[in-house]
C-alpha cells in the first residue's frame, strides 16, 4: 500500500473503533509481528505465497464472526428496549429486579459465547 503500512492501517481501524475483522496478507511476516497483530485483535495473518482456498475460507470465517457479532448486538439492543418498555399509563411492564436478572443472564450468555469464539 502506498504511504501507509498494514500495521498503521490496523492501528487506525482500532483507534476509530471500526467494526470489521482484519486479515493480514503479507510477504514479510515474522513470528513476532504475527503474534503482535493477533494480540491486537487481527482475525488472522496469512503469509505469501498462499493457497486461494485458504484465503477464501478465512474470509468466510471472518465474515461469519462479524455478522454474528452484529446480530448479537441487534438482539441485545432489542431486548434492552423491550425490558425498558412502559405501558400507555407509564408503568414499567417488567419490574426493576426482574430486568436486572434478565440483563445478568444475557451478559452471562454473551460471555460464554465469546469464550467459545476466541
């Protein structure tokens, strides 16, 4: 890439909190650089030369992870709205204690799912 390295681009994406999965394809990867990128959150580092099927498979997996994360956020936002919903008279349809119980259960589920993904 002209005028910017892959690492600089990666740092920019992290700084801007852009919701993507990044795959690095490089001809200059060493073990330390690959480990650094993975620790920072890269989906994968692929060294050249590579097999086309390998890259396509990794892109498919990255897309699946991204779509799943976005759908989970939509689900959580929808549930949060539902739990905060009030009747026409302004009365909460779900008590505060029950709402807290639901949120704790959801957070627990998300933590378990995230451990399985990593």
